[in-house]
């Protein structure tokens, strides 16, 4: 009996030692799984996973850059504040052989990411203006969202249409200007003004998925 219990004791001690060893080795591996590199602007330091590439790496670097520059990322801030809809997911373009043989060359994940981010940026700029009496240069401190939260009741899909208050067929931009002139009392915009283009982009983005129905009242 005594012998058996001694053997059991030795086994127990060996098992514990093995556990400690495994824990130490795992901890070592975990440390080695990360590396310190420079952030997007090349000046800061970021700790990222050693295996990270592409999107994952870019996001990790961006996240660190944002932590270092808490006020700089107005795109993300605006997205959080105003629940922006994401642009269309074009990932279907990469399925099967579809990524090959396009007129403008082959598309890859980076192209799709670039398209989405640039499009989103354009829309976010519109959101900023839409939500700011100052950017609209309102003389009465009014912004669009006060009457059209999340661009509700703007119906971009119904243009062109005959607008009775203007007495003619108009485009979305004409109604944007109508509201700038009237309730907002802001700066009337030229059709190609950067602010007008951004406002149009935001309003249309918010109605993503709605069927076009021109002329509808
Ligand atoms: C004080 C409230 C108010 C504010 C602020 C306001 N609007 Fe409007 N807006 C209205 C009303 C009311 C209508 C409906 C006019 C109508 O169709 O008779 C309207 C209509 C519209 C339409 C056309 C909707 C449709 O059904 O065709 C668009 C587009 C629009 N507004 C955009 C904007 C934009 C962009 C801003 C900011 C620059 C803005 N509005 C600010 C009240 C407001």
C-alpha cells in the first residue's frame, strides 16, 4: 500500500511539473505572437498580432492611431453618432472567376475596401453638413436633422418630380436648396458645390434599398 501511494505521489508531482512547464511555454508563445511596429503615420508604436495581414493589420494599426489621436477620426465618430448605412457589399464581385477579365483590370479585396471607404467618406461628409447649422451657414441655428432625423422624409427616390412650391419639375438638389433657403436660412448652394454633392450623397445613402419611383408624391 505504501509503495503504491509513493508511486501515486511521484506521479502527482510529475504531473504538476508538466503543467507548470506547459503554462510557461504557452505564455512564451503568447508573447512571441505579437510584435511592436509603427502606426500608420510612421511615428507612433503599435502592438499587433504577428500573423496579422491585410485588413486585420490595417484595422489594428488604425485602431492604435485613433487611440493616439482621439479627436482626429471624424469618420468613425460621425458613423457612431448618426447610424450611417454601410455602402453596398460588393464581395460577390470576387466570387468564382469574376475577379478576372474586367475592363479596368482585376479587382481584389483591397479595391473593394478602397471603394467602400472612399464612398463612405463622401457620405459622412454629407452627414456632417446635414447635422450642422454652422456648416449650412444657417443664420437661425437650424440644421436639416431637426426636421429630417436620419434623412427621413427626404424621398430622394421620388425625383425628378413636379414640386408645387417651386411650380416645376425639380431634382433632389433643388429641394435641398429650397430647405436651405426657407427653414434653414443658410447659404444657397450651386449644383456642383462640394457641400451640395455631399448632402445629396448622404440623403441617397440613407435611403439605400428603397426602389426608385420618380414622380411619386
Ligand atoms: C424646419 C423644418 C425643416 C428643416 C430644418 C429642413 N426641412 Fe426639408 N422639408 C421640410 C418640409 C416641411 C418639407 C416638405 C415640403 C413639401 O414637400 O411640401 C421638406 C422637404 C424636403 C425635401 C423633399 C422631400 C420630398 O418628399 O420630396 C428634401 C429633399 C429636404 N426637405 C431636404 C432638406 C435638407 C437637405 C435640409 C437641410 C439643409 C432640410 N430639408 C431642412 C422641413 C424642413
